[in-house]
């Protein structure tokens, strides 16, 4: 007789036993509510800060085996897609579930191209931002504003509407991102050139000046396309979780994606590769790497670009980016920070401190070096993350909308505050303790 797919729990408070079903290696935390110390007890609640060991959905999009260093989109290894596919083909795979044939890929490309233009009022909206506004701040606000231009997006349960909003967002994201960059440079916005590829058009909108036709360097165009493939989706990370949480209220996808972009804005997420560049600049030269590592091991600093919440092996995306870097440097010239990065990686991978803790380079470790070599300012790094991730976000959004098990997100909390207190008139209240270490002062 085979093993039973269930978990038996003994509550030592009452001596009762509970049998909880196991499905796909998980238990439903709602089943913990059955475990009560008394009839009046509301039942056990799982406590998991940052959702480090809690699955919030079932998904068919991205598979990660962090211990083995595996990343697949819809079953296809990231290594094969990066070598053989294009970003728009990969986006089709992520959104629709299968690789397209030639006819469907051409139709998909045409459908994306048809939505690269933005309403002229969007440009005027973007002009309202300060000249020195961060491009990600502009992106958050502008994507959110799109919901007022496409009110049909609120019909989230209509398949054709979902498809249309997906094409719109994938098509318009590079246009808005490039406009945010041009705004920060005080340059006029550039209209899309739909004769170019997805990444070639983006480079044109970034860099075109007085020339009639902008011709992107094919090596840089392909390198950016590969980077876009690597960033297209990554399971339930912070920004995807934010998107799903907001979308669970059945809001339009533009508002949900704006929430995802806002989450991506943070230095621990989309801004992580910027933090790597700043760290490498702080180190200054390869000969100073050992001292910096010793400082880190003493707990006196942070080592950015190493380790990952999911990967306990070498991030497969980092291996691909490392190869792409050589191709980019052949065009742009060598970024001097690469020598520091390579020495940092070499020493770390031989040091038991890092090996025992499974601290390997992640996707952020080398991507920023490439972006910097291509001339992107640090403020554009998270924007370059948001553009390709749009395909993943829209696939995750559509998956959530179709999932009958999903409800509006409403996590529980463990209340540890004061119990019931009597209101004291203001003239009789004692002076509060405003010391920073006082438990009564929250802010």
C-alpha cells in the first residue's frame, strides 16, 4: 500500500490529531483553522513574514528549481530561449502558453506594433513631471494614467478585452519608457519606428537625434533582446505578487501593472543592479576586492548581486548575461567595472563562506555592467527591467482573472498591540516617551 498523501498533526494542547491533505507538495493553510484549543478559538493561522514559504497561487507560466539553478518559461529552458528565440516570440509563449508558428508570430508582431503609439495627451501628461524626475516615477504615474484612456480595460472577464490590453501594454511600455528617459534629458520625444524590431525601435526612441532613420547596432540590439528574454518573467517575485494582490480586487490591468512597477522601483528588486554598480564603484579596483570581501564577512557592508531568495545555485540568467557582456564590450569598449566584478566572483566562488551559504552571482550582478556600457544611466536600470517584465505581468494577471480559486487578497495578521484601553482626556494624559527605542513610538 502506497504512502498516504496527507499530514497528521497532533495538537499537544488538547491531544487531538488532525489529518490534512497534501496536494502538489503543499497543504492549504485554511485547513489549519480546524486546529483549535477550544470551541471559541478561531483556529491556527500560518505566520510567514514576506511569504517566504507560502504559495499564493497555482501557475503554469514559470518554473524555477533554485537548488538546481533551473529557470523555464512554459517548460522551455531559459538557455534555449536566450540562444534561439526573440523577445516577442518569448512574450507570445509566456502570454499564450505555446511557441507560435510563423503565421501566428507575424500576426502577434503586427498586433504589438499596432499599439506602440501613445495618445498625444499622454505626452502632455508626462510633461507635467519635473525635469529631474526619476524615470521610474514617471513610468508608475503614466502607466496608471492609461486606465483613464482605455476604460474598456475594466471588462476584465472578456477574453478579447484581455488580449487587447495585453497587446497595448507590451506595445506601449517601450514608448513610455523611452519618453521618460528623453524627458529626464530635456529632449523631444521620438515617435516609434515600426520598421524596426521591438528592441531596435526602443533604442531608436531613446537615441535618435536629427537623422532621418536611426539604425541600431545589431550586436547591441540583440544583446538587449536577450536581456529582455531573461527578464520576461520570474515566478512570484515582489512585483508580480504586488500585481496579483492589486488585481485580485478586479481592478483594470493598467492599475495593477502600475502597482507592479512601483514594487519594482525598490532597490531590493528592480534597483538591485544599480546597487551592484554603486558597490563596484565603491570598491574601485580589482586589488581592493579581498579587503571588501573581508569587510562584508565581518558584517560591515552588503555584497550586492550575490545570493537570491530562490536560487541556491548559480543563477542561470547570470551565466547567459556574462557571455553577452563580451559581445557588448566588443562594440562599446570594455567597462572597467567588469574586472572588479570578475575578481569578486572568482574570490567569492573559492571562499567557503560564500559556497557554504550558497551565495552565487545573480542576474543583477552583470546586467548593470552591460547597461552602463551601453550608455544607460543608473536611473534607467529598473525601467529596462519593467519593459520586458510586462509580458510576464500580463500573463500572471490573466491567469489570476481566470482562476476560480482566487479571491480578493486579504492576509491575516498576528495582533501584538495593546488590549482594550480607556480614553483619557488630553489634559490628563502623561507626556509620551518619544525616545526612538520606545515601543510606543512607531514612526
